[in-house]
């Protein structure tokens, strides 16, 4: 079942702490995938950095986290990983002048493939409000990234299987603004039967659930954290 | 990581919607259409749904673990079996049970509209009505005990008061069924409402007297207006301190909440009988009367006749005095 935990996942924390750089890099990759955007958004909103500075700071933070092996200090018994990471980002941002100088000297690797343009575009579509609770802001942006990746994967799966009509249903009913649209309305609009709408939506949601759980699992360093996040974010109990 | 699609900027509203639909049960292929979530517990969610075949509203309880989880599925099966076994006005009737296409265990039951006792207890509710509710609960539990079933998690939030005053005992997911092995070392129940033997990890051998303790704890909550403390000694002390409450009612609660289960009512029927005696103004088994109390109660019961006799005697005295 989707909730079962692959044995390799149990060792994410151990792999982050591995003395072998390649092994650490392999473990680090999925974490960058899961966290770069919330880090960028957090720096933009909470720290008020201009887009370019936030991009540099995100790059610099991630590179430093890998090179200086900051993540090894994570203690699951004290906090969740995302809380620990957010605290690291805060500390980094407080000392960002130093980090900027290092970047200017040419120090620090750059991580390729971070789509800051899209991230900035998403930010433009909503107000840059700084909530009082910074942990909640980081969590919220992290969930946004998690769901966005999962939806994109559902779209790709549907496209590959020639089932974009299913994704269109999902997009219309579950991703759009709240509306009073009934299954019957949707069926009429899309030229389907109500039964097809019901089963199509159920299948798309099932795909989304599976992808969201897989991405969540990749973003959690311990199984207990994964279980707890799955319960809180998705209302799902996993073993 | 680069992509471009209309939904890339998921709004906050979309995030909330996705979080809620991610765990919606897959009812495709069944005769039920999902309407809305109406309740959520730690292990399962209850939805209002429409039975398309019979054209009526039903409630569907679905495990929170899509794809199945052995312990949750077992709970759902147990609960459905208990509901099917207990055909009683105090138990919600079950209509259907099975496994959904997404692997989750579910069962379908009557859709009951009402208020949880936990919410009702915080509102204005006459003292006699509170005792009546508990008496109805005792009747339901007496029926369950007669079938060898122990609920093991009775508490105000597991009791629904229907629109016509009906009292429904719900959430039988951790009930013990005769013939099924107990869980060694398991702590099953809710602090404050679980019997000391359950809190000590002996839920496996909890019998009907564990339910009696929980009924006593609910009586405590209804009388005092707060959850009972988890320590039985503190509960007894709390009861003793409430001298504003009827002594016989405190005695009933005290007996039900005895730490030693041998000192409690033997089952819910016995406790219900004592509550009925209290409501009828008769002595309760939990507290035998002393002669002064018996005399006072008799005097009160025959107050009209005694009044007439006294008036007659007074009249005779006055007449005799006037005559001479």
C-alpha cells in the first residue's frame, strides 16, 4: 500500500550523515527538490529580500548546508525537520552579509535547475503578507510546493496514459476556485456521464494521494515524522 | 523542476481543497454518493452520503488509511459486527459493510441528526434530564452486556442525543466481543473515563464493570460539569466535596467509580436500576437508608395524609378549648 515505507527511506538521516560525499549528495537531492521553493518564498516574505538577493541566498544556503553538513545536526527528538531547516534559514539570513561576501569571492557551489522564475511568478499572484507565525509560513509554503509537485506528476501520468480528460476533471473540480458546480453540471459541460465524472475524479484523487504521500515521504527524514505529517496534512493514517 | 501550467500557483483555497479531497473515500462502484464530512476521529472519518438505490441519506464511516491498515480495518470490522449484533433503540443500525475500491474498510449506518452528549452537557440541561440520559445509556449497555460485549470507550463524545431525545451509544470500534482474544498490555480508553484496570494496561481482560466505571465517570461529568480526573481517588474526593448534589446520586456515582471493580455495580443493568430508583425518589442500593432518613422519606411520601390528620387533631383541640 501507499503507506508502506521503503527500507531505504529509513536511512535518509543516516545517508545525510554518511562520510561518503556521493551518498550524501543522493540523499540531499530530494530534500532540495522539496525545500528550495519554501526557502526562497520564506526569504522573500519573512526576510523581505528582493528577488535577486533571495535567489542568491537560497543557492548559498543550500550549497552551505551541503558543504558544511548542517543537516547532520538534525535531532528528530527535538523538532520536525522543516522546523529545524527553517531555523537554519533564519540563522543564515541573519548572517547573510557574510554569505554574500563569500558568494562574491566565488565561494559556494550553485545548484542548477531551481526555477526561480516560476517561483517568483507564483509570488506575484498573491499578496506578500508576513504572517505572525514564521513556522506556519514556512510550513504553508512547503505544503504548497509539495502539492504543486504532486499535481504536476498527476498531470504527467495522465498525459502519458492518454487520460488528460481525467486531469481536466480534477483541475476543474478540485484545483479551481470553490464553486457550486455539481457532478451533473460537470458531466454536462464535459460531455460525460455522472458515473464517468465520479470514477474519473476518484481515480485522479487516488493518483494525487499516492504522489503526495510519495513526495511527503521523500521530504521527511524519519518514518515517525512522515507518519505525523501525513496525518496532519492529508488526514491519512500510514503504518 | 521547470514547468508551466495553469495551476502552478496553487492558491490557499486550492491547497485546502486538495488537502480535504486527498483522503476522500473512493465510492465509485458503490450505490452511495458522497455528500460531506460530518465527523472525524483519530482512526476514521464519517461522511454523510446518499444511498442512490433506496433514495435516503446514510452515514458512511471510513478508515483513515487508504490502501488499508490491518489494525484500523480490524476496528472497522469489529464495530460493524457489534452494530449488527446489537439491534436496540440505543444503537445506530448498520446497513452495509465492506472494502472500498481504494482498499479502505467502511460500513454504512443510519444517518442520525443530533447533538453529542459532550456538547449538550455544557449547555443548560435540567438535572433530572441528565440522569434520564444516563439511565437510557445504562439500558443500552445492559443490552450489550447481556450479549457479552464491552464497549471500553464510553465517554460523552461517544453518545449522541437525537432530535426526539433518543440516546444513542456510538463508536464501538474498540469493543470487546466474546470469543475474541484480548489485547495483552494494551491501554484502551480515554483518561478520566477508563477504569483503573484499563489504565493499568489490562484492557484485554476489562469486563462489563469497566463500562460501569465509564458510566459513573459520565455521571460525574454530567453532575459536576467537567471531565473527571484520571485518578480514581481524586474522583471520589471530587464527589465527596459536592455536598450540593443529592446524597443518593453521589452514592450511585461513587459506587460505579470504585477503584476495586468488585465494589462496583456488577453491570449496567444494576446501575440503571439504581438510577431509576433515584428518579422515583426511592432508596438506592448504593446507599442504604438509616431510620431517620427512612422516617423522613415516609413522612414526605405521606405528607398529604399526615397534614390532614394533624389539621383534624388541631381542629379537635381548638373545639375542645372553645367548649370549655
